[in-house]
């Protein structure tokens, strides 16, 4: 091949690489303009000289290389800033990408594979829940393959409101337990559900709280400063030293799992149930049924029922047994 041919071939390759780089730069710029990792910053930065009367000058000359380079730098810095300290300090919204990604990477445990057997304390066929499972199953007309969320999941066996839905009727779901020791046992059960060692936030953004576990009776573990009924003498168990627990809004957890349609939500957190329910964007989720513990709520059962009715739910009744005091709600599909 003559030298001139080599030069032509080289020029063709150079032109092709240049074209690819331009296309890539334009694509990155488009992504940049649509991405906003910091809700407090504008998508396009402008110098003071570029602004007239508070409006960006339309005659401004943009340099594609500078814009692309700036986008990559901000993108890199945004991911570096996505830490627990950052999202807690800045009270990031519950649907913020940093919040969702943090849950996915550091807190979310995948369901155990179907072929891996459950590790329960016994193999008997008795209902493990104090009564919630049977009632919800009937309200949902014996639904199989449903999806639940259980907050206050304990060890995932005794007193579980969802284990029988999972092992008998092929349900799956999300199990949330803040007590560190109880969560270790929960993980060992090989449940076919997502598990998270967190608490649900009492605010519509991530928070950290001081949590007081109970060593003998994990069901009475609670956020420090909860209802006074939890502090009275006679509650089983000795309080170990308090621990710091990370909390996320329920909606953030649902987005991390990729599921906003819930058949059954079991909420038992020893006094903060109403505050958690108040963080939920009800127009963005579809929760068919709920059981909510009421006896430790400072606002009382009537306040809980009024709140749920305002958000489109019917009070179906309540449990008032030794081990459970829950109100049962079902979504009002007629007046929705």
C-alpha cells in the first residue's frame, strides 16, 4: 500500500473517532440537563455576567467541551457526596436517588432462593401470628402470590404476621426489623422476602435515632423516648445499651425494592405507628390492607382511625388480645 493510502486511512479513522466523541459529548450533555442530583442547584450554572435581570442570557455562547467536563465533574462529586451523613444532614426527599441507592447498596438483603429450606424453630402447621394472618387472608379472598410489608418483623418466626402467608400461600414481601439481635435471627430463617436492618422514619426523609433493644422480649424494643407505657416496670427483658439505628421512609424502601403495590402492610413499632403512616405519599402507593398496633400510640386509636379514613380506608375491626392490639383497615375501593 502506498504512503498516501496510509495517510487517508488514518484521516478516516481520526474523523470517525471525532464523530463518535461529538455524539458521546452531546449525549452526556443531554443527560446532564435532565439530571439533578442536588435539588438546591440549577441544572445549568451561569456566571453573574451571563444573567440579565435574573434571566440567563439567550445569546450566551456555550462551549460543548466545558459543559461536558463540568457535567462529569458534578456527576462524580454527587456520587461522592452520597453518604449517610450527607443524606441525613440535608434531609433528602424520600424519592431522592441518593436515598434509594444507599438503601440498595448497604441495607437491602435479597430474598433467599426458593430451593433453600426455611429454618424455623418448629415445622408445625400452626398459625404463627396472633390472628392477623387469617383475617387478612379472608379479607383478600384467599389470595395467593401476594406481597406484604412487615415492620416489626422480629425474628421472622414466632409472632410473625407474614410467615404463614409466605410458606403456605406463596407470598413474598419486605421484612423490616431494627433490633440488631432479632435481625440476625431473621436473616438465618431463609425467608423468601427482602430484609432490612433499619427502622421506618418518622419524617419524610432519612433520620438516625437512638434505639433501645429488649434482650429477652424483642417485641418491646423501641425508639428511645417512645410511649411511657414501654418504660413501666414489669416489661420482660433487660435494656442493653442504646444503639444508633438508621431510619428510612417506607416509600424510599418501596422504591428501592421496585414495588409500590402492597397487599398487606403490618405495622407494629411500639408507639410511632401514626407518625410513620403520616410520611406515606398515599397517592403514589397502593396498599390494600393494613393491621396497625394502636395501644402505644400517644394520639390514641380514634386519631389513627380518622387518619386512615381520610386517606381512603375503612376500619374493619380490631384485635384486643394479650399479644396484639391491632386495628384492621382495608382500602375503600367503592369511594376511591
